[in-house]
């Protein structure tokens, strides 16, 4: 089964209420997986980075402006990384380290956070190099909540997939991405390279 809910409907009261939903999802999901090719996973975003993202959401969709409240809830959601009861497999596309969210200062702080928290016991962090060969066609970002649901965030709506056969295909796709991603020192090297880029003001070539 696939369900589609327009963002204007889900965000009709602003960003805070939906963040409460997401907190509940993460608390209930002991083992989650996420592939995020072009931005930083929300559960690892700094306050500054999350503020830029939610401000863009409010301005783009024209929903009620409660950005500080939404950001506070996004920060609350990150407690799952430190409670010892959850584990998440995260694969970031290398592009996520370079997509300009808020300018060099915000990006430096965000990449420093990745280097600091990338070795948390609750987290398996991989980075998919821009030149990595992957045995699956290019695919957009998706989150796997346990074994029962896959979630996509599209321009106009959120999409939830619960069909077993479709979830199995996403499991296979995540395995292919995991096999092509860099972990450990190799992942840290890619993040450090991006941090150096932003530390130079983001104007030099990679």
C-alpha cells in the first residue's frame, strides 16, 4: 500500500506538529536506515542547518511560520542517538557534503558535527562517493522505518510505502548502496575534504 499526503495538508499548522510525529516514528523505530544523497539527515542536523531547512520549507510552501518551534522539536528528536536503545544506518551522498545550506559557516558547523558524531555506537555512517559505482539505478532519498515502512519526501507530498514486495526492493537497493559506500577512515576523509572546502569559503574547487 502507498499513501500520499500533500505537504500543505500535513503542515497546515506549521512545522512543529509534524516534527512531533517524526519524534514518535524514531522512538518506535529501533533499527532504521536512510539514504540521503543531497542533504544532511535531519537527525544529525545542527540547529543552524535545521533552521535554514525549515525556513525554506515555510517560505516555499507558504505554511504557518513556526520555525523556532519546529527546529526545537528536530533537536529533541536527536535524543534517539544517545539513549542506547536505537541504531541507524545512514548513507549520505557525497553531494550532501557540498549542497550549500546557509553558507560556509553553517556548513562548517554541520560537517564538524558529522566528524564528531559519526562514530556514535547508535550510528553506522557511510558516504557514497560521487564516483562510486553502484549496482542500482540512481534513486532519490528514502527512509526505512524498521521492516514495515519506507518513507519518501517529494516536492509536493510525503509518500509512505507499506507493501511487502516494495519494501523488499528497497532493502535490496539499500544493500547495493551500502556495498558501494565508504565507511570509517574513508568516510571521514571525504567529510574532512568537504570541511576544508567550506573552511576556504566554499569558493575553491573540490
